C-alpha cells in the first residue's frame, strides 16, 4: 500500500494535484448551485411583477 501511495516518489505531487482538483470541482459545483438558486428567485420575482396574461 505504501508503494501505491508513494507512486515512485511522485506521490506528494500526484495526491496534491488530486486534492486541488477536487477542491476546485467542489467550488464550481457550489457556485453553480448558489447561482441556480439566485436565478430561480429572480425568475419568480419577475413573474410575480409581470401582469397576468389571459389564456385563450
């Protein structure tokens, strides 16, 4: 197991790059989720302000 984690001496570089990538991906997912919530609130607000159209 140590040999796998060490990866021929490059383990610290490889595992740190995986960690950085995971942090960035998580940040992007959270940012997208927060933006989606913001956009949904904006759409709901705009729909509430607009006059209702009569359907034929």
